[in-house]
């Protein structure tokens, strides 16, 4: 058979529905009969994450051997659901049923043993790909394609180095690149279509090993090399590589074409569309790589080949988080032959990968790319010991690398100068320029990285122009004009009320709150999180009386941060539960809170010692800092060494001693790590840390894991999965027995219920830029200026008209920062139109001001 192979790789979202499998079949049919098709697929979307959770649930302390494993039940139902959608009969589903039985048996064996070896973990985590190919084979058969299902380990073998830690041999394996068309043809057994798994390979022992998370891309490239493919097509849920992460910055533009090295640099420095390791096998055999969107098969994409141009160009600004920086210094380094070899030897011996390097006469600094066992593992501990024999060692965790990626960067340094103003008042720990002139990288604190990327991207990559190299923006390609709320758990309310909202806007700018949306959010929390015993609304998000009443009617208490808020609640709602959680407020406010019947939370021992007459004999709660924060912006991260909130959890004994000294009883423990969190495991991690202290607190009755539940702000973000939050909390019930678990959401309840309406005052052009001016600005909604927050903006007057281009939406305040949205797609807009700004129900009116003596928007309620 002389027809060439084309390798198609499909990720988790691309195999998750019957419609997506139909798209796979159509693509294969389009390539036949001129080519043969080798299809590599991932596990169904979220299954790999759930398999990780299933292992954690199997090993959770305090559970009985026979207790259910919630994530396993989710996995079983998810595969049954897809099989039903594909119309599979019992015989077609039987291989998946057997896999599920084997998986369940393995998980319960882990539970009985109380441990999971790397070998067992690899077997569990391989389940997703094995199951998806059985379902896929049946789906392709029903579409008229006779696909040969091939077990990937039969062709992809890992030959590990004995020096590599056992965990990495099983979970982060390397497979040698080879071309063996005859072996591929033998495996195909005369079929024109082959279906196989990504992510999975085999050790010489015959055991399953994995290529690491994201390894399906690498598998596809290895198969492309093996079969001598004419092309590798990677089908995913975006159109290709973009100039930055489009889910954070929707004005990111598609990169139409780039070279293997440029693409690898983008992937290595933080672009998530490709795994960095997948380019080398394709480059070795000069196999072109196409990236395409499964949901838009005829749309544009990114093409990666040996050469993509020689002209200097900035292609992207990307970031990589979770970076560890090590600085090794010694005066004896100067002029000493072989010093660097001696310094770097422990990294190789311990299997720790170095990324960036910078040297001086007396020091060498490196960032680490991969650490077996992480920063708390044995390998990293031994590394520190070995380096300490050479010189003084300084370690900094929680760093990020922000990189300007392109080609011939050194020749355009003069054009980058103005952009470097973004680093003013920000500490840069290391600067590195790649030897191949492909990137200029800056190591900064992780909390600073998001804003730096946004600012650099805005300065270096134009929204218009360079059309040969750069394509359309993500929002043009991927539906960025749709309301963000259409992707949220609660359906959008405002499009159906266009005429009513336009009528309200005639009297001037206004916030409008939809009470049914508030109630729906509150009801969802109550119903979907049964592990939570009490819910308190953080009223600083929105204190409108009718909003408060709607939330209280859903059974919520109120969390207050000032005496004035307490008075407002008592005047508005009467006798509802109040939790008082202030920060650095006067002692008199604590006394006021206690007199008003509120539960009081302290940030440490200081007030107990300074005002014993106020707290003696009282029940109090302590807000602790669990040591690390989270959130959508550095200014809303409320835990960690630099945050002003909470007492260090490790120093809890200081508070216990201060309370005992005056006879105060610690009945509650509280932590809040940040806001805008969309990671389902955040609250369970906090709960686990707080619950571990109960043996030291004999009067403890409740723990509060804070709020910060995130909402969808822009298209492309997945809403917070409350079912996953509950699945993470449920295994902790035994550890929490006898303790009430509390949460205190604020923005989550009200953000999407509110919009800001403002009339257009004028529309102006300034060179290539379009400006749309509104009758209110940062005096009503300061979040974009303060946090760089993204709010969807729409022309409510012309909702059905097509967009004509990008606009800066600005207000009338005499400040350069009075910009509500940069580069927003809008229809032809004129003075008198009304713009609608989404997600304005939280931290809008409550943070507004009369700056410039301009009155902020008023508040209205709809029912």
C-alpha cells in the first residue's frame, strides 16, 4: 500500500459528544481514498481529571472500604451517557463495561492497601483513552468506516534510564522517535483507518506507562513519525496558536504560520494548545503540523513547518506559572574552571530539568522545568543539600516566566523599549534571552504575571495589520461577541428584557439587578453543596436592600466587614445570622458586633491581648492564613506571606494561648484565599487544612472555607463546576464530623444578576483607533481600572446588528485609566445608543465614587 498516512489527533472535548465523533468521521471520509487515516484520541473531556480524583477518593482517610468512590460513579455515568448518545447496543458497549469493572476493582484494591504505586496509578489513568477508543470504534463503524483499533503500547515503547525516578518512569515516560512504516502497516492489518490512544506507552516489562499530562499530542507526533505521515493534524477546541492566551485576552490574534522551533518555544513558554514535546518528532522527519478547530473544521488554523519566514517578528506574549527559581552564589566561582559543571551535575543526577539560566562572576540562577515529586519531594530536598556544598542557595517558589516570543528578537530591541515601561515598580528576578533569538523572558512573582502579559500584549501586538503573519482575533473566530453569561450555570436574563432596559436607561446611567438570577444562584449553592452546613453572603459585593432580602430568603446569613454593614443588615433584615469578619478595624467595632449578636472573627492574638475586657469569656473565631492564595488578580489574593489577612496557620498556638489567658473560647476557624476562583478543589484543600487543627481546639464548632467562587467573565471560560466542588468536599465529611462547614460567597450570587447601562456620548477616531465614550466610567465601575477586570460590553440598542470593528470603550473621567474595555467588538455605534456592561452586580455601585464630582450610576431592580 503506497498511499500516505495522515495522522489526526483529537483532544478530550473533540471526542466528548456524538456530534464531535460525527465530525471525526467526516474528516476521515474527506481524506479517503487518496490517503490513509491514523486517528489518535484522548480520553473524554474531564475523565482524566476525574481519574485523578478517584485515586484521591480511594485513598481518603476515614472512609470505609465499601464506601462509594464518587468520581468513579461520575466516570461510569459519563461513558454510559456518551454510549447512549451514539446509539450503541449492549455488545458494542461491552468492552467499556469490562474496563469499568477492572477500574473499579483496581481503585478498591488501592483503598484496601492504603496506597497507590506509580504502576497502579498509570494503569488507572490509562483507562480514559482505552475507553474512548472502544466507543470511537463503534461510532466510526456506524458512520460507515471500518476502523482498526490498535493498542498504542504495542507500537510505542519506553526505554527508561535507571537514574530516572520510578514515578517518572511510569507517569512521565519518554519514547524514542522512530520510523517503521512496515510495523504500522502490520498493525493496520489492511485497514485504511486506524484508531488508537494517545498518552499511553509500554515499558520493557510490559507495564503500562504514560507520557505525562498533555501527552496525547506527543503520542500523535510519535505515530506521525512512525508511519512516515504526510501531515499531522491536531484537532482541538481552538483554531490554533494565538498571540497570547485568548481565554484571558479575547483580542489575541491567531498565528497563521510558524516554524517548529517557534511553535515549540511558544508551547514551552506557556501556550497550552500544544505540548512542547510533540514538535521534535515531527521536525525530525519534516512532517507539517496543522492545528484546527473541531467545531469549525473549515475555519483558519495554524500551520507549523520547517520555515515560516525570516523577517524579525514578535509573535506572542505568554506566561508559565508555578516556576521555582534557584540562585547559587559563591565568590569562589570567579575564575574557577569546571565550576558550572560541578554546579549542574546534581540536577542531571536527580532528574531535575533546568529551563532558564543566567550567570554572573559570582552566581548562577536557574529556573526549573520539571522536579520529580515536586518541591516537597525527596529529589528537591537532596538537590538543595548538594548545592549547599557548592555555595549559598536561595530558593524562590511561586514565580512565573513572562516571555516575548518571536524570531530575531535581538534585531527589534529598539522597538520593544517603550513596552518595558510595564515593569515599572515590579520586581524582575531574572532576565533571559534565548541563544536562538526566539524569546526574551522575565522571571517575576506569579501574582504579577497576568497583568504584565496583558500590558505587554497590548503594546507589542496590534489588533489590526500584519495580516500575512497574524489572523483574526479569537473573539471574531470563537464567538467572543456572545454574552459571557450564556456560558454560565444560570441562563442570561438581559437579552430578553431589551426594551425594558432601554427604557430604564433613558433617565441616565444605572445598575440594574435581576432578582430571579440572584435567587437562582443562591438556590444552586444550597442544592448542589449538601456538604456545606451554613452559607453566609459577603454583602460587601452588593448591599442593595432588595438583593439582601432575596438572599436571606434563601436561607443565607450575612457576612459583614464593618459596623456600618452590621447596622445596615439589622435595619434591613432584622434578626438574621451575622458573621463579622473585619480587618484592622477599631476595637470599638468588635464590641459593637458582639452587642448586635454577631459572631466575631479575629485575625490573630493581638486584640485578645490588647482588649481583654472586650473578649474575655466570649466565643470568637480566628481567621487564619493557610499559606497560599488564589484568585483572578493579585489584588484579590487574600492569603500568603504578602497578604494582610489572617494569622499564620503554623502559628495558631499563639492565638490559642492568648484566648486561654482571658477565658475566650475559639469556636470557629476561618480562611479565605482569594476571589474569582474557578478551580473546584480550592475549598476542599482549605477545609482539609483547617480540619487538621481540631485536636488543638476543644471548643471548635465550625470551619469556614471562605468565598471566592468565580463566575464566567468572558467567552471561553468554563463555569465553576459545583458538582466537582461537592465531589471534592464529600470525602472530608469524616474528618469534619461534628463540625459545621461554612462558605461565604459574595460575587458568585450577584455578579451576573447585574448590568450597567450607559448612554453613548460620542464616537471618535484617533488614527487607527476607535473610541466610544459613555456618560459614566470608572466613577461607576472601577474594576477594569483597578484590577484590569474584563466585563463583556454590548450595544443594547443594536443587539442584532453585525460587528464592524474593535473599539476602546471609555468614560468621562479625567484619568488615562478611565477605560471600561479595550478593543471591544461593536456594531456601528452612534451617540445616543445604550451600551450594556455585564457582570456589574458585584463590586460596582459599592465601589463607586463622586470623583470629578460626577454622580455614579443609580440602582434599579427588576423582578
